[in-house]
C-alpha cells in the first residue's frame, strides 16, 4: 500500500463529512487495488488496514464467524468484568443515543458484542451489518472498526465511512475506547458509539473516552471496597496467626498484613489450589483460601497445611460451607445450585467434567456453557478450594458432609 499526500487528521468541526467521505472512498479504492493513493489515510487506519489484510479479511464479505448462542453470550457477559459498570456506561452516553441515530455497544476484550442499546430504527440497520449481540467485531474478523481497532491499537479511535475495511460498513461511523482493569492493567473491553456516517461529530471521541475513564474509576472504587471486605474477614485470622502473614486478593493486592514489611501488592506464583509455594521476597509460604482472596503465611514448618471443608445441610433446605485452614475459620452460604455442585463433587472425589455436571444438574449433557459459568462463580467464592480439569476439590482439601 503506497502512502502519499497529507490526509492525516480526523474530521474537524468545519469539515464537510460528505466531501471527506468522497476523499476517503478514493483513498480506499486505490489502497484495495494497489494503485497510487490520492492522499494518505490516518496512521491508525493505515496500520489497521495492513493488519486486517495480513489476517485475510475479505473487504467484500467481512467476518464469517457466527454470533454466539444465548448460553455462550450469557457466560461471556458474566466473565467479562464489565457487567458491574454497564449502568455507568449507559448513563454517561444516554445523550448520544437519545436522538435515535446512534447505538451504544459494549464489547469484551476479544471484540465480541455483549450489550447494545439504541432505537429500534438504528438497531435494525445494525442488524443488517451483523452488528448484533454475540457478534465478533475483532479486526481479524470484521476488519477495521472502532471496536476491533481500539483493541488492537490500545487507544481511543473514531472510524468514519471508507476508513472501515469492509465495504458494507462505509455508511457508518463508529467511535470506541478501551476499558482497562485497574487491578491488572489488562483490557476488559471497549465501549463504542456507532451510527450512520452522517451523524459523525468530532466531540464524540472525547466523550466516549471520558466515559471509559469514568468506568475505570468505578472499577477502582469497587476494587477498594472488595479489599475492605477481605480486610474485615482476614483481621481476626491474622490476629491469631503465629507468624508473618498477609491477606491478598486474587491479583496479589494486599488487604491486610501482620509482621510483614508494608507493601501494596505481592507478586504471587500461579496459585490454583491451597498449598505450599515459593513467594518472591517472602520465601516459602503456606497459601490458604479466603473468601475473595488468599491468606499467605510465611512458614518454617515442613508440614503442608491442609484445609477442611465441612458442608452442612440446614433444616430449611439451605446449606453452609465452613472452611478451616488451620489459622482461622470462615463460612459461606452457597446458592441451591452451588450446593448441588458441591455435593456432587464431594461424592465424586475423582472429579467431574462439565458434561457430567450438566447431566447431574439439568438431565442433559450439553449445558456445558452454563456449567462453566456456574463453576466460575463458585470458584470465586471458594478461592482455590476447587480446581478444574476435571472439576474437583483440591488435593490439600479434606471434605466432610454433615
């Protein structure tokens, strides 16, 4: 693709979108045919075109990956980390979609559309493009677009008319900004505003990016609250601990510590189950499950600490799970569905596949997506007490039923 000319900036307030679209169409046609470009596309666009050409995307057809089915879509929503901030995204961009010409879209870190909102009129137009919930709008499937290109470039981006790689998208403009997890720095997904090309406005990019940053601040506040909750659970356990210990969340952020030098975060090894691990800067440690995190105890003992899980059925039909890790005890009340799963795993210490659990819970073996979503939620409550491949209680866990 030859690069000449000076067409670098995006549409400015004084630009005529129709004239700008005509120039972009000429640039696009030359780029696709290998001819001399009458002007140079913006760097973020030309870089994207090179990526999608390398991925083999057909500009006349676009993505062929089918949309997710309902179960898979629900599972993606639950595991995305974005559902908690969806109300903030919607409120922040209500003014942009109120006129009925734009839709609000939230996609996950892989470019799958998880939610969308807008008038029925513009949603019907989006349907014709395959811009539906569950659709794959990553660059290697849908070509250059605000969702996929924001994910690939790691920056806010507005894509107008023929800047889209797939020709059927040229009648649209879209604006997207990545949302990052403040705990890890990893991208959780993208918030996007899309609509007919004539609705383009240069301030939309700044607004969408501001809403994305607001969502990240909400995630940061939620993280602080979760650390406060973990701190309250861990405080009495740390008070009884015979030696140096810390309570950390799954990402190593420290909620509380005792006789350990102050630090904000601990670099954890790959911890899937309670047991003994080597922890950088601390040495050999026993790591035990806490609700919402881990208890890390610096140890000099040669004996690996075992955890006892006692499951109790209550007269009213509910259940409780009591976890004793040696230095303290905590209790969790599972949902009826999770109690069913725990009971099955207790009766099958060798473990169970998702299909086996599906058969136990639903009477058929093909509800595996729902099972995996339930197991993901259950493992968040019980830390590393349950492992996968197959699903089972960890080897360091002793299970008792009452």
